[in-house]
C-alpha cells in the first residue's frame, strides 16, 4: 500500500517494517561529549548546595538525601536557607512549593 503526499512527490510505503534500534558507539560518544558542559554546570550547583547544606547544619548523608528527594535545586537551596535562618517546619515545607518568579511571569496561551 502506497501513499503519496499532496505537497511533495515523496512516496511512503507503509508495508515496510520499522528498523530496530541499534546501538551506535559514535552517537553515544557524541552525546557524552555534548553532555559535558551540562554535567559541569550541575557539578558546580552540587558544590553550592553542599555548602548551603553544611551551613544549615546537615550531615553529608542528610544533604545527599535532601538532594535525592528534591525536584529542583532552587527549592532545595531555599529550604537550606530557611533551615539555617531558624524557620519553622511549616515555612520550610511551604516555601519550596511556591513556583519561581520566572514561572509566574511566563504567559500561558
């Protein structure tokens, strides 16, 4: 069964089976290379969050668990700053749930 698209002379044959995914070492290495700048950025963020956790009185294990359970580093940093300032548990629980300003200012269509 062949289907021809109106705007082009391209013929699509729907009887062809989809090609199975094959591992490509070249593509993998390119992806790893392209991911280095992102990894370095997150590495720097992890250091600043570790310093904030230590300042708030967390042990390394507690800081690791806090990072593991948090969805966003901004909320994690806010929680560490609140704990360091002596905020109540209620404040620490509510503040990271508030959306960041760039989400509030963004227009939804």
